[in-house]
């Protein structure tokens, strides 16, 4: 069966993608509005795919259902590239994007496989090092930026290098920001690496089981600071490349701005992820101020 649904269905599919990003990833929604019009459709489809797979475990009433959803997406990617029709709006939008642009299938697969592996991880299976979380961020966030560059016809090793750093920074900072949510669900800080936790007195061993203490606010702030410092280094490395990144690629790299905003908000909160100020406005700052920052970087051709 042909994978090309009617034009009205495609318009509805892309509208759905835009709405999903607007509802669940608003800071990146505003970033995508700064892209040239010809790049917005693929960018919204790819970002909506990320929203869908990132939320799969959170919206499911049972972890097994969330995992099934991710496995469905792994199969859906194969069907999309086999030009088979799928009655799901984000999949339809991705099908349209992959038929018009040379999107690398392996990057989509890498993203969903990373989500599947994370979903299969028990809350007591703590990552050993920050490098493991950096790889997870690379696989889930950097790949979205790579594909957006690719959809825009931007073939630049330097832009990809910057995207890798920005994706790693964004992924690490979003994981830090989500720590209170995950702690409320399973009483665990499952995204604090064991080596970092041990260094700051947070790691508790129960025989073969390990867990991260949730009762040491000071130790947690120190651990968050250490992880945020790694994210900051990635942002700085990406920005050092600005002068050599093609101008047409810089708008794709604007997610560095919300990453910096999260970092600054954490700094003002003394790296206390439970500080309620972090939940105010957009990523802890007034919405108008966030939009002004984004516009300034966009206008200046920076990220």
C-alpha cells in the first residue's frame, strides 16, 4: 500500500505535530518558529516524534504499556521507510518528511532504541557514569538536531559537531530538571550516575541493590552542580564553533538557548532542583524574557 495519504490528511498530520510540540515542549516550539519556513514542517515532525517517544512511559498507566508504545514506534519507523501507510498523525508527517528529504533512518532508530533501553531499565539500575547519560542525550536529542539539519539540506561536519554538544547539554539539563518528577514516581533519583552519587554521599548499597538517597538535599545539590557543569562545558564548546558553523545552520542550533536558560535558572536556585522557582514561567524565567533572549540570538545569528 502506498505511504502517501491525501493532502488534507497530511495538513492535519503536520498541524497535530505543531500542537503536540506547543503543548508539551513549548520552549522548543518557540525555537522552531525561528526556522526558515521551508524547514519548519520537518522540524516540527521530528520534534513531535521526540515528544511522543519521550512521554511514552510517563503517560502510560502501566510501564509495560509504555514499552509497547515504544516498540510500536520501532516497527513504525521500518514501515515508514518501506512506504507503508500508518494511521497515526506523527507517523504520517514523518512519512511525508522522509519522502521529501533524505533523512537518515538509523538516527530515528537510534533515538527510539535508546528510549526502549531506558524503559527496560529498572529504577534500581543506576547509570554508572555521566558519560552514559551523555550518550543517552546524544542518541535521543542530538539525533533530532542532526535530522533537522539534514532536512534543511545542510551538510556540515562542524554544524553536526555543534549539534552533538547542544544535544548532550540539553539532554543532561532536562534530566536534571526532571529529577523531582522521577523521585515522586519511584522514590529514586534514577538519573544521577552512581559515581557522582557516591562522591557526594548519595549512594546506598543494599547487598546487590543500589539506590540514591532522596533525603540529602545538600548532597543532591552538589551532584546536580557537577552534572550541570558538564552540560555547561558542552554549551561552551558548541558556541566556540559559532564562527565556523554555516549561517543557515545556526537557527537549527537555537536549542542552546533554552539549555542555557535551564542552566542559569539552576544556578540561581543554588542547583536545588526542588526549588519551586524552577517551575515558573518558561524554564524558570518570565515568558517575555525567554522570548526576548531567543529573538536576540536569532537576530544576531547566534545560538
